[in-house]
C-alpha cells in the first residue's frame, strides 16, 4: 500500500502540471449540466429546489451570523483541530464564506453551512459521523478520476494512522464538491481554477501518509501485538459473493491466523466485536445477510483456532461506507466500491 501511495503522489504532480482548459476535461457526466441554451431543463432533476430543501435551509436567515456562530462553536471544541471531521467542518465554513463573498445565490452557501453545522453538532455531542460525502442539490460531480484518488487515500490504513494527512484530505473533498457547484452553475472556468489547490491537497495527504509510515519506529510497530482494529477486505478474504468458511480465501485465513497469534500476546484484550459490511449494490436484505454471514465466519474461524473470549457479531449491510463512487459502468463501480466490502474486528481492552 505504501507503493500505491507513492504512485498516487507522483501521478498528482504530473496531473497538476497539465492544463485543464477544456470544459470536457472536468469529466462532467450529468446531462442536465452539459445541456445549455434552448431545451435546457429547469426541473427537480436539474436542481430546482424542492419543498423539503426549502424547509431545511429556510431557517438560515442570515448566512453571515450563522457562519460567525459556527466558527465560534468549532473554535471552542476540544481535541485536534487537524482531525478529519474538525478539518472538514472548517473547510465547509471556508467554502460557505467564499461562496457568500462571491454573492452566490444558488443555495450552495446554505448547503455548506448545513454540512458544517451537522459535523460541528455531532462533534459537540460525541455522536458518530459518516465519512461519506453528501449529495447536494447544487452540486454535480466533476473529475471522477480525482474522486477515485480521494477514495484510495481515504481507505489506506497509512492515512488513518497519520493525523497530519487527514486535514488536506478533508479539504480536498470539500473543494471538489465546491468545484462541482461551479460546474452545476455552468461556471466551468471557476471550477477549473480550484483544481490546482485540490491537486496540492491530495498530493500533500498522500505524501504525508507515506512519510508517517516510513518514519514510524520499528519498535512502535511491534509495541502492540494487536492494533485497535483489523480490517479484512472482503475481496481478498472471501470469494466473490461468498460468505461461508468454504469461501474464505488463503489470504483471509492468513490474516485471521495473524489475529490469533496477536491475541495470544495481548492478554489485556477482553472481547472482540466483529462487524461485516457490503457495498451498496444489491438489496438491503441480501446485503444484510451476506455481511452477517461473513462476520459469523470470521468468528467461527477464530473460535476453531483457540480464541475463547466473548465475541459479538453484526451484519451491517451497506451502512458506514468508506468511499462514495459515481461510475456508470458496473465493472468500474464494483472496483471503486471495494473498500466498502469488508469485515472489521474491533479489540476491546476494558
């Protein structure tokens, strides 16, 4: 995975040097955005506000006051200001400020304020947050290739272990959404002007995560036999659409054998929580059953190999996605969604 981050960082340098002069280079696939002039639609599919949208954002009577209050709340929050969600809330505030100063009247200011408020409130209350990015009324997807890079960096374990890599990643995501808003308003040149900063943030995130992995002392890597969580990528641990022990692949067994060995050297661990996840393809019932079956298979394998502590299992289906994908071709979509298909083993020490 370190090699993959190296390739990404190098690719981002090259991409940043290339010009993005043509509208088509934004990779816009939304037909309502590409259609201009006579015949362009103005319906809900094209982004016309619905009654639900109006009722959600109508309470934001004064964007300036709302942003000031949000900034004050965010500034008083304890913890690392460069953490992923704290940084993302700040970047949403910055995006709203920029759009407001540009006299944007399309609704993006209110949507950005709403995202910042959602994250800030959750941080204040200590409630769980999803790292998935929202689908906003005033935004179309641009540069799907950069979104793929976002997803790779985001799902890499090296990034999760490197707090310094999270702030630029969070801001790159918000900036890509902001560029998508410019594209939605047909201001393609403004969307392109955001690309260098997006490239820079993604490059910084990938390179910083790579440096963290390289600088981690060997003794720190072996200080704990078991990390707080182990993630088994379903595509490498199970045969496609399989969830029983017969579908468990050699690589998956090797990962679980390593967990067994680590538990023997970690007496402080009291119980395991195993959660299975799928991607968003297929029905809810199918995904729920498959994710539960995979979690149970992992539990049963650990039991057979001597793990006796309490183990809870849950099948969470397509909830808590790590990445979001917009590909229209099924093969590309399945590949992009791979990080969401996983089994997570949490180690509780209390």
